[in-house]
């Protein structure tokens, strides 16, 4: 895998953020990721009049990942309405961990961080395997 083009991921995340449907929070979010086969995928948040049913941008990203052929997440950039890096919510860190594992990189204000750092002591697919022994 060649060098990660973080600038491109940031600009794709911005494009996604501009498509967000966030009339209730007025907090649009966009996310883009590099997949291990070189694809770049993206997502935006989609809210609902029943606030708790709102879909985070990362939900859309994972849906795009699977619908476009699957694969593993290598690098992820998530932005808010100002284009600042956004640290994904707890539930979404779990979603990203499922599809990228501990070594996937997430851009933060402190530079790229591994998912192992962003979600320490994560529960993941390996824990289910362990239970089957
Ligand atoms: N949101 C995301 O899309 N991703 C996150 O990781 C944090 C929060 C959305 C959900 C809601 O539409 C809005 O941001 C305000 O919480």
C-alpha cells in the first residue's frame, strides 16, 4: 500500500459533509476512507425527526464499503461542518474497528492515530471466536 493521501481523504470527506442531511442538529459530518484495494469511500450523517434514529456519517461510510464490494479500512478522515477533524462517537469507533481492525488509521488533530488507540481494549470479532473454543 503506497503513501496515504490524507489531503485527498480530507477533501472527499468535505464533499460528503456538504451532502449531509442534518436539519435538526445543524451539525453536518462527512467521512472518507481508503480501502485496502485502493477505493475511496465516503458517508455523511442523515438525521430523522425522531432524533435518536439519526444515522452518523460513519454508518453511511460502512454501508458504502459493503455495498461497493467490501474490504478493509486502511485510513479514515472524519470532518465537521467547518472542515475540522472530528473524533468519531463511541458507537462509530466500534463500526470502524469492525471493518479496519486495530491498525486502521484515523486522522485526528494530533495526526493519524490507530484504531487501537482510539478504541482501547476493544471488543471485536476475535472475542466472539474465543468464545467458540
Ligand atoms: N455525528 C456523526 O455523524 N458522527 C459522529 O461520529 C458524531 C456525531 C452526527 C450525528 C448527528 O447527526 C450530529 O452529528 C450531531 O450529533
